[in-house]
């Protein structure tokens, strides 16, 4: 287990994009089930699910900060943090969907 604790930022960073997508899908499905009118409240679902996307990145960032307090970040930790940072690009898709739907409804 010592090796796993040495590479926990890398592991967290690699899993960050996948966990962000899974969390997004779970939230969308839960909100769809709870919705009485899915056509009417699509904006709310989109905003809530988009706000959930950065959560795995923030967890990776917290783990990296904890490791940084104990010493400098290793190369594997920096790579994991970079991958987790790239996972923030997943926010772009819902934002583009929102603007497309907004434009379509404005017409």
C-alpha cells in the first residue's frame, strides 16, 4: 500500500474525468426522475449537472494540496493534477448545449 499512497494524486487525477462524467449522468437521471415536466426545467438540470462536473477535480486538488504540505509534489502528482485540470474542459459541452438551446428557444 505504500506505493498507492505515493501515487494517490495521479490516481485521483486519472479517475477525475470518468468520475465527473458518471456524477453528471447520475445527477441528470435523478433530476429527470424527480421532474414533473422535463421539457420545462431542462435549464435547471443542465446547471446542476454542470456544477457537479468540477467536484472530482476539486477532490484531486485537495489531495494534491495535502501532499504538497508534506513536501514538494512528485512528478506523478503533477501529472495527475494536470489530467484532473484537463477534465474541467468537460464543462464546455453543457455550456455549449445551453447556449444552443437558448438560441433555439429565442427564435
